[in-house]
C-alpha cells in the first residue's frame, strides 16, 4: 500500500493542465467494441481505472496500439467472447465498476454480454438495475448467478427498439443502453436519459461512426438502429472533476494557479458553485485563473439571509463527485455552509479525518454535513489518514497541503485510480509531496 508524505502550509504557483476525463474515457473505450473498424482515441488519461479497462479489452481480443501519450488505436475485429465467462475475467472485471459498460456494446453487436458484479468506490449502494432493465426492454433475457455474483444478458435473435422511461438518470446506465440500442432493430426512445457532457461525447462519437441519435444533450434520446458502425477518431474532454479539484486546491492553499484548456462550455455550474464559497474564478480564454486568496474567501448566503446549501443532482445540476472538495474548501471559508450529498449515502464519512485535523464539521446524517469555516484563523493540523475512495482521497490531499506540519496519506492507490501522476504535477507548481 503506497503512501504520500505531504508537507503542508506552502502556497503554490503556476499552470496545470487537466487530464482527459476519466468518466468519459470509460464509456468511450467500451464503445470501440461496436465496430470491426479502427477507432482512434486521444487524450486518454494514464490512470489505474482506465488502464485496467484497456487491459480487459486487450484480454477480450481487441487489438490495441499506443500511438503516443494518451493516444491509442483499437480494432475489435477478432474478439474472444469465451473470455467473458472465464475465471480471469471474473477477477479482473469485478475490480472495476466501469467494466459494466462493456455489456451494452457486446449485447448489441453479438447478442450476449456478461459481467461479474463490479467493484469501485465504497460510497454506498450503487444499483445496476437501470442497466439491465433497459436491456430487458430491448428484448434481452437476464440471468444472475448469485453464488458467483455473475450477471448475463442474451438476445440471440437480436434487440428491438422500444420506448423506455428510466427510473433514474444514470450516466453509465444511459451509456450502456445507448450502446446496445444503436444496433437494435427500429427506433428506441430513452426518456429521463442522463445528459452529462461525457454522455453527449459518447453520442457524438457514435454518430461519427454512423449511428443515428437525436436529442443529444437533452433527457430524451431517440436512436434509430443501424446494422453496422465504422471507425472514427475521438478526443476526450478535459476532466471537470480534476478542474474542480485544482480550484479547491488553489483556494485552500492561497495559491495563484492557472488551469489550462478547461473547455469552459462543458463545466456547467462548477465555476459558479465555487463562487458561492467566495472563491474568485476568472475566465481567460479557455483557461481558469485563480488569484491567491490572501484575505481568504467568504461564503455567500441566500437572498433571505439563510445559510448556504450546496447539494448535488444529475446534470445540469452540480456533480456529486465535487461535493467532497467543496466540503474541504468550506473548512477555511468565512461563514457556514450545509453540504448535502443526496446521491450516495457513504460519501461524507471521511469527515472524521478532517475533524481530527481541527475542522469544525457537524455530520448531521449520512447525507448532510454542516461546515463552520475557520476563515484561516485556525490552520488545519497535519495528521495520518487513509484514503477511502478517489474523491475523498483528493479532498484529504488538499487538506494536507493546506495544513500545518507533515501529513501521511495511506492507500493512495485510490487517488491514482482517478488522477494521473498527481504528485509529479503538484511538485511542478511547488507542492512538497513525496511518494513511498
């Protein structure tokens, strides 16, 4: 288990380039299974979760060639579908939640798909019902081996388009169903579809491959099935969660940082939500400039004077992946804020580590925490902690970089799952961080 040693209390300065979006990459990589032709993908992040999925694709028989940093070509013209029912796949697939998204394209193209119950962050129960209910409505038969925790869907006569109203606007569920439906006979309508930028990117990529998809960017997608898709070249967006992480880091460490090439049009509410905590964010071309907050930052209040409430919701609402960052940043704000994590019931349980560091936080229940900001009058204290998941891990790292003294973070493999060479990039802008 690897460890970070962080000497906190130093201001940082410089430019930082966000990596390619993890959540987009996991969808896009699965879509290469939909065609025999070559698919070239650029700006793939070099992180553990993405590299695991590339390894699974390789073991499935996808021909993969690295063209340069972050650029790969994929050709799925000779797949070994027997791998899907092997013990090797059961072990490899269960360690990565994103592996669930290989089922849709395999079902649509070959009439069958299998997956072990996938792993991922321990942030509460994350149902797979939306995925499989969608497949069933398209005509697939579902089976589940409870002893082996193994899921399967089969449609030997092919899928047929239909209308479906999703119970929840699941991003991965929508992506999986879309990838199955592009090969279904007739028209499929998906209402209450997720409409995050990364799902839009997937749909645009599929259209460039020959798919027929209307309503991209809305919560109603209409897909007319086609028999074959061709190859394409696709570039992944910058990671909005990493961009939000660097905004929080700059504020907490009173640092002057420029985040390069952020794709402003795809950030949604992220900049304005940070502004609610009093953080100055300037748009310079397609960059974000954050000045050093030497005098701190003050939480806004609602028009009626009531305490600020920051909560998550499906896009275009504020992404749940950044609430942990918002909570940490609020610990040094002037004023108080209620953080309401609606979508996952265990994501706030890392706050005990922040309380140990001296933060004033009241965990009201598994979904809500009230933060009383220090206004930098009392600096967080260094401590030893363990990263429970990707987003809590980066939040603890930001807290450690702002704290007085040297902190230790164990289980940093969790952070590596979502952040490329994070210690190397932070050292380039002045962070005192070492890996062991």
